[in-house]
C-alpha cells in the first residue's frame, strides 16, 4: 500500500517569523486573526517591559532598609506564627522634642489587636499597642494633634480611637460611623454609613471634634442621583468625593461659609472605592467598566489591552501607588480553573502593576491579596500586601522575584493563532529557535492540536523541530522557574 506524501518539502516557501521583542504586551480585546506578531493573547507572571520574557512580580517576606549608612542595614519583618495579619499601615511618628523621626509599621491581626515595629532600628520585635482593639478591620490615618503625631483608628464595631506612643489609646465619643476618611485643610473629612450621601467634617485643627455648629464640625449633603458618597481624597488643594457614579469636588477653606460643591464627572460604570489612589498628578481608580485616570476635572478611560477580562465582581479590589506605578489587586477572568486548583476560592486572584508614565503593564496571577499598603519612607519606598493562602494570612512585600514566598509562579506567554497572512494555505512549523537562561516549555499548537517541548536553559541557541502542520499556528512559552530570560525567538514556517 502506498501513502501520499503530504509534506512535499521541495515545493515549500519558508518564512522566518521573528519575535525579537515582546514589549508590545497583552491584547485580549483584538481578534487573534488580526493581531500582529509580538502581542500575546494572554500573559501573566512574566515581565516583558524590556522586550525579553523575564521574571515577573513576586511576593516575599518583607526585607526592609532601616538605615542609609550601608546596604547591609536591612531586616526581615517576619510575623510570629501565632499572628495572622489583616491590615498594615505606616505611621510617621515624629518626636518634636528630640527632633527625630521614628516611623512605625503598624499591623492589625486576627486577634483584634494592633502591633508595631520600630521601622528605623534593627529591632524585629512586634510591640502590642495596648488598649487599641478592633473586632473588624479598621480605617487608619494619622494627624498631628496638639503637636503630637497621632494615629486615628476607626472601625464599625468599635468606633473612633486615637493612639500615641506615649499616651496610648483613647476613645473618641460621638464620632460618625466612618466609611472613609482623610485630613484636608486641618479638618478630618469622612463619609459615613449612617447617611451614605453625607460628608462629615470635624472642627478646624481638631479632627476628633464632630460637634455640629457653625464654629466646630458639620456636614455636607450631596442629594442627587449619583449614589453614595464612598471615598474622600485630598488632592491638589481640593477635597474630592468619589461616589457611585460621579466625583464631586468640595472647595473647603477654614470657614464653613466658604465651602462649595461642584459635580465633575458622570461615568457609566460604578466606582470601586478601595481602588482610588493618588498617582502623582492624577488619581487612578477601577470602575465596573474599566480603569480610569482622573486629572482633577475629568476622567478618561485607560486602554490596558485587558479591559474585557476584568471580572464582573471586583467589590474586594484594592489599589495603591508606589514608585511611579499603580498597583491593583483584583479579579481577572482567565477562562480556566487554575485558582481553584492552587489557592482555592478567592476574593482577588491577580495583582496588576501599571506604570502611569509609560503605560507598561505587568500581571501577577495566583495571589489572593486582601490589602495593599504603600510604604513611602525616607529610607525606601515599597509595597506591602496582606496575602491569603488557604486559611492563613501573611504579610508580604511585592518584588520582582517571580515567586510567591519562594515558590516560582507559573509564567505564560500565549501567542495568538495566526495564519501568517495566508488564510487558505497550510503551514509547516519546521523549527523554533530561542535563547533561554532557564528551563522552559515551548508550546506549539496547529489547528487546535497541541504539543509541548521541554527546553533546557543554556547559553547556546536552542532549536526545536516540531514538524507540525496546520492552517493556524501559535507558539507559546511557559516557565515554572526563576531567573527566567527568554529572547531572540524565531519561528521558521513553511507555506505549503
């Protein structure tokens, strides 16, 4: 019996498809058939900002710099096993008499107690903040009250407290049920769950006095159809109120008679309050219809290339800004069940880092981050997160390790299915060339048929000979190691 030779190698025209740079990033919106080379239809846990595929974001035990004298002056902020962290903040504590700054890293734990670490010393111990308790995760900010740096702590279950290093905790009576708060022009402005369209403000120079009269505290009611008042932000001389469907600007000077309200932005998507963060000269936030940048007068939607993979439920998304990048812990839809297999049911499954100046995007997948805290200190600036792993909650630092607590992340770069501008002809994937510093997998898919090739890390050019045939072809890269670097990829394709 004779078989027809389906691969007449003598009559094939060969093309070299170069993936000399991956810097174009991810595009989940455009149809695969019209995407150009260099884009990924999906990628996560890789950093491709310089054109090569390298280790992406990771999370590690916080290692912080406590002195500028030498790079060796660092310490680990390890949490005792008996404590499970639920929230973390920086408290800039200034000793006026000694003229010295002694900042504290403050954590809130599952036992309803608070602890601090003396940040600018070599001490690694966590000191309990006596008298300060909260049965629910609180809101925290700080203020200089009567010449003393003071921590303001509010929880729905326990009310408003102040805490100072020498004076300890004190309960503030008659404070509203606070939903968000910020200091603006020496007053504490808050939104409240008691009246969700109202913005309360404290007495001038006294953020603990909410007595309502013309000379002390008061409130502003925003009575219209734009929904609840959810978040207050002090930004470039104004107070901004982020509501369900718009942003209001309050001009608030020392005297109450000089308060004015302007309604600025009406959006189609509902604003998710815990994602609102000041990012230099703009404010970033996630709404139910995508990511936005607000410049003080209007908002514009940002095309991330992945807008269609944001989950419909991002009520637990949280954001912050550090070192020129907006960090967003959120839920993305990947159309698979990898999270259920690895980390179980999650509030969030991804951390997005968005460079607000360059527009470059990096995605960390496989992390249920419950809190994002930005630490801007005189020694260094970094991002701390509270990460849930199973039943445990851990304090971590965002880094570029490509691992979560020393476990390498699963890094993928999936190219789109392409017909290479020959929609009516079969293609033969003859060879794939690449440089890779560590072990990886090259996945070749031809008309839905998939084959994975293991490649060892080497200084030499690796060559794979798939000899796979199909109308539409994709070549993708997967890595489960660290110290990754994949570059100089070329695919030799024969047009049959």
